[in-house]
């Protein structure tokens, strides 16, 4: 019993996780606008007025439609499927952009021409499936809902509510563009109403600039102090290592401390002086310097070999 209950709990949890994953996978691309009867509206690349289906990428990353499926049914059970071909770089929908498919029944005209047509006299069910054939988004347009050149579209891109566009000048058909175009910027208009002179904007800009400068000043000051501290610590460490390897000086003796020579050396010097005095060992100099000419000396022989210059008269 316990094993059965545990297995049921795990199965329920896996089902919840898988359902969450399916919802997340289908949240990027969705059906955004559909026009069933096109008499004088937007023309395709062949100059024809055909029905069209718009897909919107509501994420902030590119999404590829290659290998996805568009399905159509008139509500009587027959479903036609168009497989979006691979290999076309235009199937990569950029962030917050649109892809327009022509429902003209001529897929040989190009990647964005479906194999089915929309019928203005019957219900039109359109489904968008991903590459795993999982339903991502769908829309049902009842017969008689739209007139010629009118579209069934979301109020805003990726919104939940749908409305009919083309019945008035305020709600116009928007193929391959935003379903609602804003003429102004709400934040900018609000700022202009509350600060018409621009004083608040000037104060805000100056506070941002001075705050940035203050942060830079504090950062550089702390970095300089940290660099000086590290340099001083490194220098002290080098001095400590140098002193540890230096030889230690010998302990001073008593004679070195007093500045006097040892007694033995003094006695020896006195005895040597007395001995020299008694033995008369000093040389007697005559203070006369005699220079004699030696013809056999090396300098004389070199002088003889030198060239004799004639004397001038």
C-alpha cells in the first residue's frame, strides 16, 4: 500500500513538472493576428491579396519556427497541416518581432505560403504546434465575426484579450507590426508635466555625476592606501630576511672597550726600540745623490739605437 501511494505521488509530481515545461516551451511564440478575407488589404510578395496569419515572438531572445506546424480546420473535423520548412534563415524570428504567413494554399510560392486557405463563410480554427507536435497556441474565429479586410487580433502583442481590428480608424489592421502603436511615451509625458522647467532633471543628473566622482575618489584613495601598506609590509619582510642572514659582530674585548693597546704589545715595542738603539742598526745617509754614466746599461744601449737628428745651424 505504501509503495503504491509513493508511486502515485511520484507520477503526479512528474506530471506537474512536465505540464509546467510544456507551458514554458509554448510561451515564446504565439498567434497574434489573423485576417480571413483580404480584398484590398496587405499584398504578398506576388502582389496578391490573400488571407494571412501573424505569429509573434514575445520573448527577448530569437526563436526559430523551422520544423513547426500550422494547422487549420473549419470546425467539421477535417484538419490541414502545413509544416514550416527548414533551411530558411527568415524563419528565425527576432526578439519582440513578427512572422507573417500567407494562407493562400500555394506552398510552392515560398516558405511563408501555407498549404491551406482560410474560409470566410465557415469557422476557422488555427493551431500552432512546435517541433514535437505539441500545441503551443490556438485561436477560433467564428463565421460572420469578421468582414472584408478586418482582422482578429490581440489587443496588444502577446496579451490575453482579442478584438476585431479594421472597423474604425482607431483600431486598424497591423500586419507584421505591433497591434497597438503608441503615439507618445507615458513616462516622458509624466516627467514633462511634473518638471516642465527641467530643474529636477538637472539635479538628478548632477547628483548622479557627483556620486560617481565621489565613489571613484574613495575607491582610488583606499586602493592607494592598500598599495602603500602592502609595499611597506613587503619592505619590512625583506629587511627581516636580510638581517637574519647577516653575520653577528664579535663581542668587544676589555682593551677595545677602553681604547688602549694590550700591555704585551706595548712592552714588545719598547724592547725593539731599545735594541735598535743599542745595536746602531740605522743607515747613515750622506744626503748626496750621485748619477753615474754606465755605457753598458740597458737604457744607454737603447739611446744608441735611436735615430740621431742633425742639428740645425
